[in-house]
C-alpha cells in the first residue's frame, strides 16, 4: 500500500505539472490561431489524426494486452529480456508502417474527418496533416516504452516526459507569434512557412517526449537489442487478445468520426478546436486522479489476477474506485461551477466563454463514470479478457452515434458542441453501469454496498460545495465580472480566467472537504496519506 501511495503521488505530481503546462501550451496556441475559426479547426482536425491512431495503438493493444503479458514474461529466467526485445522490434516496424500509410492517405483521412469544410480550409488541414502525422511513430514508441516501464513498476517517466513536449511546443508557438503575429484564425492568411513552424513544432515536441523515456530505461534492468525472430513473442495469443480491443477502439474512433463530422458544421461557433480544448480541461482532474491512482493499481491487479487471487482483485478494484471517486467528485463539481472562467482561458471574449462553458459542463457529467470505468475495464484486461470490454463499449458507441446524429438534427449551431458532449457523457454512464455489473458477477462481488455508501457521502458533500462555488462566482460578477476577463487585454484576460477558476474552485473544494470531515468520511484518511507523499522528505 505504501508503494502504491508513493507511485500514485509521483504520477499525480507529474500529471499535475504536465496538465498545467499543457493548459499553457493551449493558451499560447489559441493566441496564435484562435479557438473559434477556420484555421483553428483545420489544425485541430489535422493534429487529432495522429492522436486517433495513438489511441488505437495504446488502448487497443498496449494497455489492454502488453502490461499483463510483460508481467507474465517477468517470470522467465531472463526476466523477460528476450520477449521484450522481440516486442520492441515488432512494435517499431508496425509504427513505421502505420506512419507511412497514414502520410500517404493524409488527404483521404482529412476529408473523412472534415466533410463540412470549404476547399481552402480543407487544403490547410491537409497541409497541417502532412506535418503532424509523423507523430504516429513517436507516439507509438512513447506508449510502448512507457507501458513497459509501468509494467516494471517504473511509473514516473511516462507521466513526466510530456512536460518537455509542452515546453517545446510553448516555445515554438511563441516563436510563431513573434514571426507571424497572433490570432491567425483566417484560413487565407496562411503560407507554407507558417504551416511548417506551427505543425513542425507540435511534432518535434512528441519526438522529444518519446526520446526522454529512453533515459529511464536502465531502471528496468533490461538490455534491448533488435530481434526479428518473432515466433517466440506469442503473436497468435497476443493477436487474439488485441483483436477485440482493436475492434473496440476502432468502434470508438467511428463514434469520434461521427462527432467530428457533425460538429464541423458549426464552424464559427464552438466547434472542433474548442471541443478539444474543453476536453483538455476536462481531462485535468481525470488524469491527475484517475490515471495517477489507477495506473499503479492496474499493475498490482495484473499481478494478483495472474496468481488467481480473486479476493485481492476485488479489494483492489473497490478500494481504487472509492479513492478515485473522492478526488474526482470534488474536483468535478469545482470545475463545473468555474466553467466560465475556465473556458475564458481558451476563448477571445467573455461572451464566447459564456457561450462555450456548457461544452465543458456537459463533458463533466461523465467525469465520475469515466474514472470508474478506467479501473473496471483494466480489471478485465488483467484477466486477459478483452472480449467483454468490446461489447459494453459497443453499447456506448451506438449511443454516442445516435445522440450525435440527434444533436445535429435538433440542436442550434451555437450549442451543437455541448449537445454532442452531453450525449457522450450519457453514453458513458450507461457503459459504466453495464461494465460494473458484469465485473461484479464475474468476481463474485465488488464491495458495492461500501462503495455506494462512499459515493453517497461524496454526492452529499458536493451539493453545498457546488452552491458555495457558484455563490462565489456570482459575487465576483459572473459573466460580467473579472473572472470572465473583460479588460480587453488578450493575455491578461486569459490569466484572469485562470485565477478566477482557482478562486471559485477553491471555495467549492474547501466546502467539499469540510462537509466530508463533518460526515467523518473514512476515505479522507487514505487521501491524506497519499497527499502527504507529495511533500518533501516524505
């Protein structure tokens, strides 16, 4: 437990700094190309393409399959060295091939995701894509090295490396602004040099992010060498496991394609680029708490599952859900009541922030279910079951597609992005309920009565916390106050939005913790021990 707490603290600290620098990266990017406009959406589509492929590689193969397999290979006489060498050689070849194919198909991929774009905007997105798609190779290496480090209980580097990517990107985007000026939201204002500087900077950051993980490799105690003798890597078994997760992620990408296609009709309102920015804010509490706490637990769950210690797996999953939920509920309600200041960071006026805040709020509806799903889904993976997650994810995909099509038909363009985000959250709730129910039946229980009591305590505390945060927001002037950035100075207004988010959020979190103390919530003790590990000398 001490090891898990320390690992979670290291991951949490790295994730916090990574996400904060990521927010700064997005602020500078918005200053360069705007958040609502043709150029921003063109870059958003192009830069999302390698992320989509990365999701397929990481979620579809690495996270679901590789960690449990590396844990098992660790029992080999060589500690898994031969297996991992073959795995890395195979992975490198696959990543290179995938990158080459994607670059050749760049115009086709862009057209698939940007059907509603005018010819000049489509051409700009395609030009961006040629510079962004090489990220696939570097994302693949980053994921393969990082997941191997996680499997070997070297948790920190995977989380800290993106900070270097963010710093490089911030510097590159600032150079762009210095050379070409800010707010280049008009498609016709772009030329090849501008495209190369902006998109090339994004790709350079990802390359550095992957390279930095190699520095930590010696901590695994393994020596890698190219090995093209793939017969011993267990391709048939791995292929069977990965096949279902690959189909699962492809289905998810199909849902994302439908979402992007529908929302691309709302260019000029909150659209593709802003949905990505809102998702980045949404991912802040999810990454800091769900991923940071859940990742070390996943390695432990995989070890317990390999030893067929089902009772320990049940305890691991239930404990992890309760601890994650404590943090996620509090941070989620704080971010919801501070939605306008938070969105002001990525918009060019307080009016746009008010218009766009519902997108973030609608995403936040699904924050807790997504956090719970993170650990539940990985419990299936730990047992080598990738088939069941495919089917409950398929339910989510069908619902997302249905809600997106419905939103495109009935929602006004100004709220289309919010409607699509809400549909995704509702679909995620259904998916999580199904997943928990199946896992409970599979393991013979999940300590659900205790977990439900915890969730009720968190919900009770969240109500006055939300009211307190909302009251502070209103007292500070709401959409017309300083927290929404009304000075007319671009950078200062975004800074005020960030400060306002902190002030409103702190009020909500303070009340949330106070109510939990009054309720004598036992989860606070575990959380306090975990937070103490952030302090020097602990």
